[in-house]
C-alpha cells in the first residue's frame, strides 16, 4: 500500500474519531495482506459497543471512500484495542475445529452468517487442509460457509 493512501486513511480515521469526541491513537501495521490501523486509547470502547457495530461502520466508510485506491494498493483493516485481532483468532480456531470435525465425522459443518472478511478467514483456514473443502452459500452480504470432507 502506498504511504499516500495510508496517510489519507489514517487522517480520515483520526478526523472521524475526533469528531466523535474520542481521543484515540492510530497505530499502523503493515503486512503482505495490506495495512492494519489499530486504534488505542480512552474511549475506544465506544467503537466496540453492540458487537463493534460502530467499528464495522467506520470500516465500511473506509472501504467505500478509498475503494478505487485500495484495488491497486491492497486492503485496509481497521481495529480497535485489538478487538478484531482477537475475533479473527477466535474465528480461525473455530474454523480449525470444524475442519477436524468434518474430517472425522464426514458430516458437513456450517459456520455463519459471516461477512466477506470473515468468510475469507474461514476459507483460508480450510485451504490449509487438502482433505476438506469449503463453499459460501446464501445470497446476501452475510453468508454461511459449509465445510465438508473432500470426496476421494
């Protein structure tokens, strides 16, 4: 991701949380997948109420406003006080559990409804094991992922 886009996103996030009356510091981490902007500080819990709906709304704004620039530069993930990182870890662990269960029982396992970001995490975990496969079903933004044993 270009430093120009990174700067624009961080400035935008700072302006929004400042307008909300929150004093949060934005820390940037770079990875192969893109950039993670983690907000820390007093009032961070404001973004985490109602299962982090305000955080998700701010993520949606970032995705919408910077969509054209992100297509070439990679993705931006907004986090607050490590909330998303912890949820991602929990989702990975659940996906691994369901992969093992699908392999041992032969019965399809379902997880969801999940948004596109969460489905990507599950599909990546499933792809690590060649004995299982996954697919998303549903016709809305929130879909269910089916994990099943591959037929030999």
